């Protein structure tokens, strides 16, 4: 599927017609750039309005296009990210049941949604409001999904990080702990290469340590986890002495109810994440179609407005969609320029001094209306 298209309009000469210009364009493309797909871009007879209203509208067209295009790409990227999480390749995006590129190349104006008798500014404003609402909804939905992901990631980091920071609840069993009126078991995090030092000194760090009470519970690449049992009254002093020797005493209290609560919290977060991911993904697929539909109608209005300002009244131009390869671009530009013989458009030739720049702020000006659509 091509991902980069030109939407163009060519002026129809007084002694010519739309069908004859289309035939000339087809023939020229076929002879000189046969690998360039070419399609008619059917724009209905829209309401022109006044010249002032068209000039005012043209000032906002590029800015609005950037926003709508950006929203389209944002949703597409979100779909790819969500599919990647589940290890699935993103499905081909569709608009009204057809592939995205087919919707563009076989574009049909939706009269029910965008009545052609409405002023152009009213159509553009309606499109902008529609896309802005979807963009706002997307931000809210992504924030909700990312909030649950962040909570899960925080829990996972605690469960998979080093022994110095990770959650110890699944490593320490009830039988590893001695807890009575006088005795307490502390959990020590010992650097991997200091285990001999720990075993040789822990009994003498303070006075009231139970001999041979230290047991190795777990180890990772950096640390080992040991228990040590001592008198309650000596616990604070032992923490200080252990820290001085480079050993960390982790705060830990085994509680079966807390363990079960954490397990349930984790399961709920995982369910919430999957539910939100599925819901957001479905919403993105639907909303992408809505935004893309709105974008293509916006492009039709933009092409119509810029063509009127470029070629004058009454509307007399041929609109088309092309997708030239990079190596064919220069040839296709030459063909399009050759077919733009209308005197009203020659002023816009890029070789003219003092070029005013394209309508709507386009940087690449030509003697015909042209702008680029990037599907990705």
C-alpha cells in the first residue's frame, strides 16, 4: 500500500473539458511515469461564498490540516503500540469497511454528514470540532490506561528488581520468621561477594544475637538474602552496626492477609489493564475511521477553496490523486506543470521572482494546486 499521495487540481482551459483534460493526464502519466497510480478525486459542487470568506478560510486551512493529520497519525501509532503489547501485528486499518488507501483513491463525498449547501467555513468548523472531541477523548483514555500500566509496572519492578528494593513477600515464608515477646527475625540484604564476611561477623555485631540463626533465603546477581534472629531490644542497634559493615536490613513484616490483598490487587490491575487495552484498541480502530473520513472531506474543501482562489470563478478544474515514487516525482511535476496552461495559474510558477508562496502557507508552490497526504 502506498503511504504518500499528492492531491492536485489542474485548471481546465476555456476550449477544453474535464474529460479531455483527464484523458491527457492519463496518457501523459502512462507514457512518462507508468508506475504512478492515478485516480480522480471527486469533489462535489460546494458553496463558494464570498472572496473575503475564502481568503479568511485559506489562512486557517494549513493549521487545521496539521491538527487533523496529527490526530490521525496519533491514533494509528496508538493502535500499533496496543497491538504490540499483545504481540499481535496491527490489523489493516479500514474506513467504512474499505482499506484506508482505497477510501482516499475512491473518495465519495458524504452529503448526509456534510451538506454541500453549507458554507465552507461551517463544514471546516464542524470537522475541526469533531476531530478535537476525538483528540480530547483519546487523551483521557490513554491517561486512564497508562495510569493502570504505571501501577502494574511499579508492582512488577518491586517483584523483579534487586533484593535491595524488590518486594520480599514471595521470598520470605512464615517458617523463616521468629516473632515472640522477646525475639525478632530481621531480613538482611548482603552483597553477593560479602557473604563470607556476613557469616563470620553477624553473631558478634551486637550482644544479643542468636548463634547460627542466619539462613540464606534467596540470591540474585548482586545480593543474597539472609535472616538473623536476635532479642527485640537489640534490633535497632543491630541495624546500625550492620549498615556500618555494608549490610542492609530490610523492613519486613509477614502478614498473610496483606499477602492475599496484594495478590488480589495485582490480579485486578492485570484484568483492568487488559480490559482497558481492549476497550481503547476498539475505540481507536473506530475513531481512526471517523478522523480519516473527516480528514478526506477537509482535504476536498481545502482543494476546492484553494482552486477557486488560484483559478477564479466559475469553478473549472480537474482534481486528482497521484502516488508517484520518489524517482518519478520530478517527471510527474513536469507533466502536471505542462497541463497547467491557464493564465491565472502561471503567476504561481516557482521560478517567478517575488513568489507569494502557496495558499494556506504551503512551502512548495506550483502553477497548480497541490498538497501531500501522508497516511503514516
